[in-house]
């Protein structure tokens, strides 16, 4: 079952976080990837050559992810999940500690963070990530109902290179 939010179809109970399209302003490193993307016309590509790189987005209105992240499997609030797709060129080159998704306040002092080590087994190509909200670690006192910044971080092991496209 799906609902229409005025722009896109979403599974019932889902809350949209980001499109990775040109209509969104991202700061930091990264570029549009018009080759590897799941929906729309592009994804957000971050390339690390052995040092962590980040891209951030500050939505016009803070995201309210407290309600509506119901599991598509059982519609149970105890299994609220965050889902996203990443395209990885060489999964073995991902530094799984310093590659992460972070959702937090505008000052990045209170946030929920999910390192790649919690994404499951990563493969070359597309990885559909679906994790319980409880899998995120916290810093400070973040609240799911007012998330003002999205941070994507990509890091490669050693002096390796890794390309990750988020969509």
C-alpha cells in the first residue's frame, strides 16, 4: 500500500527524507551521479581516496521522523526502520567506521549516527539498507521529531579509493 505526498508515492507509514536531486542543496564534497541512481534523475556521489569526505543538507523545515517510520513488514512501531540505497564501486574499500549516515541538529552537536558497519553485508553495486531506528548510536540528546541536518560521510580504507552514491 502506498500514499501520495504530492510529489512521490511512498509506502504507507513512510516519511520522505531526501531525493538527492538538483532541487536539494548539499554542502561539502560530492557531486551528482547521473549514471548510478535508483529514483529520479541522479544520486549523490561521494569519493574518498583514503580520507573521510562529507556532504551535508539542511532541510528548509526540520524533519519529523518520530512517527511514520513504520515497518512495511508488520506496521509495528517497535520496528521503526530507516531505509536508503547506496551504490558502492568496491565494497572491500569501505572504512565501515568512518562511513556513515547522520541525522541531527543544525549545529551537529546532537545526532543519531549509523556507521556502515551496521548496514549489513555490503557488496559491489547496489545495497538496499534497511535498519531499525534503534540501531543508530546517539551523541548529545537528539530528538527524532526535529532533525535539521543530514550528513553523509564516506571513507576508504588506507589509501584506497571508494565511490559511494546515495539515493
